[in-house]
C-alpha cells in the first residue's frame, strides 16, 4: 500500500492542514489569555522587564494586523524599551476623553484591533540618570480575558504630498477651560478632532476655540513644524476664536 494513501496518514495530514488554516486565519485566537487583573499585570510586567517582544505579542490582541503592522511594531518597541531598566508601577486608567480610536496619517488609516476598555499606564525606569518614562497602552477584556490592544493599518492609496506635522495650541490663563475643535485634512481625508495637540496632516481647514468662562485669557497658535503660521488676538472671558485656512495672524 502506498504511504500517501494510508488512511491514518491521510487523517493526520488532514488534521495538520486544518490546524495550519486556523493558525493562518486567526492568529489572535492563540494570544495568551490572562483571566484576572493580577495575572495580566504580572505578565505585562515580566514581558516589559525582560524586553521580550515575542511575549508582548503573545499578550496582545492582534486580529487584523498585517505584516507591515507587525514590522512597524517590531521596529518601534525595541526603541521604546532601549533605555529602560525595569518597570515601576503599572495601573489601570480610564480612557481619556481625548482618546482617538482611529487616525489617518502618511497615507494610512490607523485603528485599534479591538475597542479598548481603558489604558495601562506603565512607569518605565530609565538607565539615564534622573530620567523616567511612562508608556500608556490600551487594553481590553475580551471573552473574559485581558489583552493589550494592538494597532492595525490600512493603505489608503494616497498619492499626494507627504503629511506635515502641525500643532494647534490654546495658550494662556484658563487654557484648560476652553474647548478646541479642529477640522483638518490628512492624506486626502477630511477629519475632525478636539483638544490642543500636534498631528500630521496636509492642512488645517478650521479651528474654533470656545470659552464659556469669564476667567479666561487665551491665544490660539497654529504651527507648521517649527514655524508659527497663525496667532490670534487674545480671547478674554466668554467668546470664541475662529480660524479658517488662509487667515492672517492676529485677525
């Protein structure tokens, strides 16, 4: 009897082929499951202290990631951990109101592999004297297990100029009391966001700074890289600053 036709061998080959298909289609199904907060924190601490990139992958929900995404992670994470000398506290934190679930930059759309439950704040000790750092990583509880949340990207096919880095800031007394709303275009996609921040984009089409408090004296500043392209007159008390693309400084 030919070996290839032996029913037992055929059965084993069929089982191996089925397993291979499952591994290729659903790598996230085999992520390391931590069923309690305590086990999850201990596993994350051990992985970061050992600078074990493979273990960090195992703790991360990576459904939907591409080879490109994995390569970017494998290049970026060692740089983050390069000067670390251990881990201090690790705490569960809520998602910030300014958390951005997805973004567009450099011709790609970036989004979480699963809607985050919150953030893990990981205090990283540094090999550099008098220096420290903190990493904030999203996490999720999925089917009763705790996972770090990965990032997946989509190529948008953008053929235009490369996005530049812009900064939008409300500066001055009461800057934490005003609302900042930004409209901008990144890699050909029109987007909106809240809060003072820096981000890559093609251009900023509109910014509105709104105050409903008398104890406010703020100025809107917009920078393209290191160059300030707009600075408003001060907003004192209640009112609004509105910038539109092409406005001149101080208008």
